[in-house]
């Protein structure tokens, strides 16, 4: 190691990492201090841990930051790091006047909404949740997450995008809308920005926390996972929900439409698997069960407030359930939409997952709660996603005390529809009838055929229609374009009209 007598420039920010090494919390502190800095600014890191001399240059190379100089002061080293990117405060291409123009978007719609189950008729059409983010949102998100633009500025940009997303769904004719998750960097990790003692970090920062980091980096590359851009929630203290998480998202969406609104949240099992990284989480929690207890409390509070605010359906996303039964052997790790932690034997994991979901929804109206299950939606490459029918999951799905199951069923990876015959008769099934990963828009006839197959299994009264998954699980890696998303939903709506005409008598029967 070559030491400089002194740094050639003064830092813009500085902190003391003490004796922490990169695998026990120093990278989280670095991220906390460097994220708010504009590109090109300087951060000083002071440390007495010798291993940082070797690990910090590697981290800088992986993240694109520059280690400019190292100064030795007795047992302490001082590292001067220049943040990647050019200086600048506002996202490129975003009109700085947008923050002053958002008030006009908040036009009012009737707030008296019929939220009974019958308000969402059989064969209704809706998306799963996410929608491709607008260019302005994509430019603003990293600036917002790193604290370089204000809440008001970001949400003004997002307001415009949400208004466009809702308008697109209404043009398509859907019966239940979502806000497209425009304010979220991903369908799950965004929650880390809303809970106390949780921090969003790029997956590349977590390589020090996994066994065999070089091998893990190669696995992520093979799975088409961008470790530098996908963020992951890391827990460094007791979790707590002090303020609503997505209730403001619902309230703005309500100002833009009179249609029922579905809100998606990451499920408690997904969050537990995502947040339980032993080398980080064990500072606050002795066991993942203790971590799960606080996650359940946070989600129950959010569910309560969302239903009180008028959400028609609150959907909990649990894609990692399929990883339990179709993933690699339990001694290895899997990305599976961000679930990096190891899992236990499948029967134990499924029992644990069902228990968490039921604790969250306990006491709330079943007909306004849902669970979504798929096999991975981070890449358009179908070969890297999991495959297998629902048979191993049916007993678990039967245990869930929710009124709706939104299931991936269009892709051949999901197996045969017939494997779901045993699902409870009082549960509605949101049937995936288009594959959101394909650019080709399915024909109305294709969708009708898939709808008829579902009706043959479940009966017309129990069937809802939707894509297999969201159109943009991760903000900067959309699975479809906004134009294709709208066309696919419009095709489902046309198929729904045909199916309602064909099954009108059974839909209105009282038997």
C-alpha cells in the first residue's frame, strides 16, 4: 500500500468507521454518507481496521467510485474517495419547474366508494401492480434515493407519471387500477426507505456478506441480475413503522380515478427472506423469527390504514414461495427477486410463510386481501426463472386466509391449471392470461381460450383476469414497454367482454 503524506483536496464529507470491517457494517456507513453527495464530490473514510486497505479498493472498483489517496496516521488510515459521476443536482432531462406544477393534478373524484366484494365483478380485469417508469421518474429515482432532490420535487415528478399510468389503464378499460408503483425502485426493496433502521444498498455492497463473493457475483451475472443497480434493504436496528408506507400513493391515485384501486405490498415472508442477512441483521435480531415479528407489525399497520383509506384490494407479493419448492438445494443461495438469505427445509419454510401471511391479515376482511405468486420477474430471459406447477404449493395456498390469489398461469413454466382444483371455493383466482415478458400482444381469442379453461376449473364467478406479473418489477429493468402493457390489458378487457357474454347466466345465478 502506498501512503500519501496528505490528501491533495479537502473532503466534502467525512466519518469515522472505527474498527468496523467491510463485512460487518462499514459498507453500510459508507453508503449512508456517500449517497447524499453529488457526483464528483469527495468523502473521507477514517478506519483503524487493517483489512479495509484491501477491501475498500475492491469496493471502489466494483461501484465505479475512485479511491484517490490513503493517508496513515498511527493506527488510523484515512481514505479519500471521489463519488462516481459528474457534479449536478437535478436529474438530466427533468424540468425543474415540475415541482411547482403538481397542484393542478390533484383534481377530485368521488370518495364514496363501494368496497363490497360485489363491487369487483367476476371476470374483472386488472394489472398485478408495476408499470414501466417514465424517463423522468427513472432519472429522478437515484437522485431521490440518495437525498439529492427533495421529497416534494420527486413526488411532483411521480405525480405526473402516475396520472399517465392511470390514464393508460382507463383507456385499456380495466376494472381495477393500480398506480403502477411509479414511486418505488422495485416492488419490494422500496419499503426499506420507509421503515426505521432499514437502509437500501446496491446488491454489490453485500458481496462482503455472502460466502464465496466471486462465485456469488458470477451467479448473479448468469441470472441476469445487475448487482450494481438493484438495491437491497439492509437492517441495522429494530424495525418500526412510524408513518404510513404507501397510503399517500393510494390517496393520490384516488384523486385521479373513480375506479377501484388495488395496492400491492411485499409480503411478510418475502421481506423476512430479503432482510435476514446474518452478518447485518444479527446486530438487531437474534433470530429471523424475531425480525419477522416486527415485519408483521409493520404490515398490519399499513394494511389497516390502506383499507381505512379505501383500497379495494391489498395484495401481498410472495414470489419466493416458488423458490422454496423449485429453487436450488437449500445449502445454496438464490437471487429470486432479492431473497438472498438461505432457507430451511421446504415444509418448514412453507409453514413459516403461511403463518406470517395469516398473522398479517388476521381480523381484516378476507375479500379485500390477496396474495400474488409467480416464479421470478427480474429478466425477460425465461430460462433464468423458476419452473414447476403449483402442486407443491396448493396445501399452503389453501391455508391462506385471503380472498384472492393472483397467479402466474400463462407461461408454460407455471404448469397445468388443473393442479389448482383443490383451492378453496370461497377464494377468487386472478388468472394470468398474458405473458408480460413477451413483446407480442396475445390475441383476444387466445385470451378467451385461457379464460374458458380457468372457468372450467373454478367457475365463472371465481375468475378474475390479469397478466402473469407486473410489467416493471424493477424500475430500471422493465419487462415491457408502456405501449405493450396498455395493449395487453386492452386485449384482456376485450376477452373479458366476450367471456361475460358467454357466461352471463351463470354469473347472475344465485346458486
